[in-house]
């Protein structure tokens, strides 16, 4: 069977990723799709480590690719980086891959086959992995891979072919961007959710293929994971106010509801000691928190059973609420500040760190 002659642009945006990007380059070299039909577009967002040097070294290699470009993203935020890549890309298909990603050798080929079957946008299942095998890191990974700990996005929890609202490491026909437009550069995060919302509104479907697979390097410290959740939640709040809440699913706002209920419980518990306040006033909130912790324990047991790690029984019941509080309070902060702060000004004044070079889930 004659191999398809579809030109592909594989795009990577990175900021201070010297620890991860070399592994991704190994994955790119190993792709079994015709290298002469594959263009690699690398965009550096102002790294202060050796990321750009590693990009330049990769570009100088003879790997048989149609072209390897190293570009700069002066605005530094991820959305503008993708726009630099898309504007430069020459391929009929544009694939976006995060610098934290791990992709198998057939990744590009399976994306090409899926689009060639009649789809406009596609992706596949994305599984979280973590560097190291310490007990603490295993517990963080258990939380990240749990639906309770990190959300119910289909691409995280299913391997069936279906149409979805969003996918990670997506592949797009060039015509999709020509019709829908580029990524919204006023968003520090959640730009992928907003883009995929516009794609669906313009009549395109997003196909999650059962043959496409990738992995993502999750945060390896509790501090890093909590910071990530807070930032993701914050930009859920900002984006939903500045754009439209329908960009997101209801589950994006559940942690915020949990945080509000928990805060209400604490307040009502305090005022319940006032003689004039009836004790049963706080009963609905206490029941809600009680139900949460029942689910917390049940899903902790399930996670420990799946991973066969007993230490999770001691840690996950406390880790899950911490992640939900971080995400929920971040969302609450975003909802509060969004009406009063210009998003483009916020983007310019906020410190841009590696944590900002990722997508909201």
C-alpha cells in the first residue's frame, strides 16, 4: 500500500524545559512517519536554561526531516507561542505536543491516519507518568491519575474512539485555523479550552481515536502540583467570566463549590455557638462535607487497589482535599478578579514561569 503524502508540522513550545525536552527529541527522531514529509517547529518562550541550545543542536542534526525551525516567542505565554508556530508551519496538518510529553513511534502516523479517514481535529488518550519511583511520587501519581484527583476529561479516562469536547496533544487540519482563527493571546492558560470551544461552535468535531496515545510528565512535588492546580483553577474563573462559562464543563467548577461549602461549614460551626442561632442551620452543609469525605475514602480505596500501594490509604484522603481546595480557591480568585482586571494587562504583569506553559484540564 502506497504511503500517504500528507505534509505534517509537529510543533513544540517550551520554556525552561531542559530536563524534559531531550527525551521528547528522542521520541521525535523515532517517529515512523516519513521524515521527509515532517516539519519540526520548535518555539522557545524566553528560556533561561539550556532549552534553546538543545533546540538548536537538534535542528543541526541530520534526521531527514523536511525542515527543523527554532523560533522565538517574545510574548512568552503559551497561546502566543502556538500562534508563532502555526503562522510559521507549512504542513497540511499541524500537531501540537507539550514539552512534557512522551510520544510513541507511531504517534504522527496514527494522527495522519485519523485525519485522513475524514476527521478535522483529532487526538488520543493521554496518561500521566512521573519521574522517580519513591513512595511520595507514587502517591502524587495516584492522585493525578484518579478521576477524583484530577478530573473526568475523556482523554484521561477512556481509550474508546468517540467525539469529545477537548483533547491533549491535538492534530488539526490547517483549514481549521484559517476558519476559526488563532489561539487567544489574552489567556495565560485555558487557551486550548477556548480554542476547542470555537472549533466546535464552527461545526467541526473533535475525534478522540483509540489508536492515538501519549504520556505527560506530571508534577513530581506536592508544592508544584498544588501550584499547578491553583493556577489552572484561577484561569478557569477568569476565562469563564471574560469569555463564556460554556467553554468549560460543570466538573471544572465542582472544586470551587466544594471549597465554598467547606468555608460555609467553618463559618456556621463558629456561629452555632451563639445561643440565638439554631444548631440545625449548619446541618445541610455538614451533610455535604460528610458526603464528600465518604466519596474521598471510597475512591482512595479504589486507587490503592488499582496501584497496589498501601501507603495511599494514609495519604490520599488528605491529598485529594488539598488538590480540590487549591483548584477551587484558585477558581474563586479568578471569578472575583476577572471583572476588575484587564486580562491582557494581567498576562503582562504576572510572572511567566514554566507552570504557565501548560493547559487547563
